[in-house]
């Protein structure tokens, strides 16, 4: 697969060599990413990362998800992760998810990733809808969705489970005309 590029960032599939930077990014980001992504725990290890990468490869092969690392174009620094996942072919839709390491937040990486993923979903995967589901209170992710051109549709009750508790979530959508 050819890496996706936008605004100085690259999305590409994970490689074994990405495990250590991936773990470092998660450990650095406990107060931000860890608040919303329950898998991002202080005990996250290289073995966890390698298992995730293997799951990503399998999902890519069976077209159920397309998960990528986000890297800077100039230095190839690992910035975070993003993916088009929860693909429902019958309804031609997917979810777009993203996370950015704490030291690289508020620099445009997440917005660029959403733009790249929405184009990928519409052009390569031939989908007609992408959703971004954001837990209530996650204002940073809501800002990203809006900056990327996603339309806020509703707040869905008990849409996500965060740290074992149901949480309402904002539903944003993108359609092909939004990614133009």
C-alpha cells in the first residue's frame, strides 16, 4: 500500500520497528489518550503493541479495518494512530478513529489523519459514509472532527463504554462530498 500524505504527515501500516515508539507514545499520553482509550494503560508493553500490529494486519487482509500509524513526513517521527474501522459493507460505512501522543497534540496531525482516512474510505474502499464517535467531554476530539469538516448529527445515549461505564457520545459524519 502506498502511504497516504497530507499536511506534512504520513499514514502507513504499522511495522515491527514501530513497537517501541508506539509504547513510548502511549506511556507519555496517559493523562490525555489514556483518559478516553481504555486500552492505553500504564502497563502497555511492546508485546501488546506487536499483538495489535498483528491484529491490524489480519483486519487489513479481511477488509474489516484499516489501521495506520501517523508519522511526520520529514523525520518519520511516530505521532499517533488512526484508522478506518468497524467497516459495514452492506451500509457502505465505517468508523474513523484517531489518537495523538501528548507531545504532538494540537499540531494538526489528527485533522490531517481524518482528511486522509476519509479520502481513503471514499476513494479506495468505495464507502459512502464515515462516522466519528466522540465521548461526551472529549472536547479535543470534537474539535478535530469539526476542523476536518465532519457534521455533528446527534448525541447518542450510552454509545461508548469508557472504563467500564456507559457514556453518551457525539456522532459526527463525513460523506464523499465533504472530503472533496
